[in-house]
């Protein structure tokens, strides 16, 4: 299985075996004795049409940790895009500058797929609007596997805005590739998991022994979950401010709610968090969101090394 | 009941698209760009709406005095008229007759319904996978949105 030269655009493009292979390579690259020289002479183009903090920084540090360099832009207002240059042309031009890989974030859905068609070099999607953010999903899967030892047979609760959050959609689709997962979707009814994903869960239930339930209270499931995946209620998506306040007070995790949880249970969050995880949770053994974010660096190092063909 | 005498004349060379559900012929004509074809070639296109059919009750029919439409191009008819038949006629002889087949992928004949899709903002031809035949469900290759029913809006070429 080789990832050299391959685009990473959507989790839907990756088989379970390919996901496993990438996750297996994370500690290999992280602890590689020649790590500082792996990507010497390689340069990554960073095309950030939209602001980003964690994704951008971790890609930059990942490339530096491997001995490579980065170039490109993080602020679209200083580029020719303001002169109405098309995405296609912007990608074509960067493709011609001798970069070895391109990392793109764009507010429009499908922009990364289009960029991959325009570019000869491999393209990594660092988020295309509300559609896909595959490196986030890979780091979520890596963190789950790291803490639970396996991705099969887990009980995972996803909490919050399940209607609009791309991380929970992508994570759900990825987990359905594994055997016997139990998914618990906890959200206000207005922000429930989209129907097409519920349909996919039902199909996986028949084919791979998955099960799922839609519910409204975290407390009802706290004793059985292996991973509690919290998400932000996205205030920009809700019309009424009062609704935001109401949902935020209901879907808030506090340390006192975790007393009956399994010792191995971990709380994860794609971050940034607002009010959905109280700060007193940070001190518990269940909090894992900062390690999870840290894993983003190691997962991106492994992906870059695989795509650039510097490790087998 | 008196027979209704309106018919479409036989064509000597060309393509007959038959067994179209009543009312769909004009849409098919626009999706295939038959108007532009006629304008460019001077060929005659005959469109019959609401003819009587033993199998469909009522049906539409299209006759194109031109053989340039390929089998692949005509398969998009299957999205709108799954039971349509294609007959190729040359010098008055039927040279080929087949049912249309729903293609696995379709090109720039549909608009992605997602307003945040890159295809609605950049000059890029749409590409779609057919994920379900009934009800016809398409998936945008770019934004991955799946859609069906009235969300499938065809690009009508005038």
C-alpha cells in the first residue's frame, strides 16, 4: 500500500485498511531516528483561503519537524484572488512553483477536489467549508485508538450540534467502516444528525453489527460510553440567541457528571470549545482534548511523510 | 372513438427517442441541446407530446434528423425517462434499437443544489455519480452532497 503522490481529499476516498495503515505509521514517523531529515529539500504549499489556527500551525510545525519547508499564503486579502483570480488558476500557479505537496483550506465545499484536479502535485484537504476535513477525522480516530486500543466494538457518544458539525459527520462515516460500533447521538432535536447519515447507520447496523441511538441527555449514557465526543453549538448557525443560550446550558459537561463513567472513558472535542465542557473537567483523568489536538501534529507528520514517499 | 389523426412523419435517417413519459419531451430536448443542434446543422427535430401509447397510456416522442448523438449522450435520457427506447434509422432501415441505460456518472447537465458548492462559484463543469436508480439520487463529485427529487435541476440548453 503506497500513499506516495496521493491526494487526501475526503474520508470517503479511504478504505478501512488505508485508514489503519495511516494510523499505524503515526508513531513510526513520530519516533523516527532520522525524523529531522526525512523531508529535507521538500516544500509544502499552504493555500489558506480561510482563517485557521490549529490546522495551519500543526501543518507548518509538522513540515518543519520533518526537515522540510513551507510557503504560500494565509491571508487571501493580499493575493490576486482579490483581483478575482479563480481557484483553478491560483492552484495552477502554485503547482508550477516547484512545491512537493499542497495543503489547501477553502470556504467552499468541493474546493479541495477541484484543486486536486488542477494540481499535478498531491493535495491535502485542510477543510473545504462544511464538507470534509480528513486530517481532523484521522486525528480523532488516532486518539480514539490510542486511548481505547481498538476502533472496533466501541461505544461512542457524540454530543452537541450534530446537524452542522462536519467533524461528527466525517467521524461517524469513518467509524461505520469498523465492526460493531455503538453510536449515541445526543443533540437538541433541531440540531440532530442529518437523515442521510442515520440511513447509513441503519445500513451498517445490518452489515457490520453497528448500532445507534438518538437521544437528548448526556447523563443517560455516561456509564456505558468509551468516548464522549463533545462539539460546539455553532452560534452562527442558529437564528435565535435565546436558543443558543438554552442549548449551551443543556449540553454542558461538568466534572460532577463524570463520577459514574468508566475509568478508561475519554472526553474528546475538536476544539475550539466555548461553554460545552466546563473547565473543571480538564483536571479529571477523562479529559483528552488537548492530547487529541496534540495528536493532530503527529498525524499530519505521518501523512506528509507518506504522501511525499519518504517512508514506506 | 375516432382515431386522432396527428402523427409525426417517419424519418429517413436519424434517431427516434420513444416511450418518454408524457410531458417530459421538451425537458429532454433542452437537456440534450437539440435546439442548438438543429440551429447548427439545419436538421429537423420533431417533438410529439401526449401521444397515445398502449404501454404508457400517454407518451412523448422525439425524432432527430441526425445521427451524431452518441449512445453515451443519449443515456442521460434515462435519468428523465427510464423506459425510453432509442432507434437509429439510416436510409429508412432500422440499424440499432436499444433501451436507454442509467449511466454511472453524469456530466455538466445538472446544477448542484448546494449553494456552497464550488461548482456554483467557479467556472467548473459539474460531475455527478448516480448513487441510487429509484428514486434517482445523484452525488456531487466535488461537494459530496447527495440529492434527489425536485432538487435535481437540469441545465437547459437553449
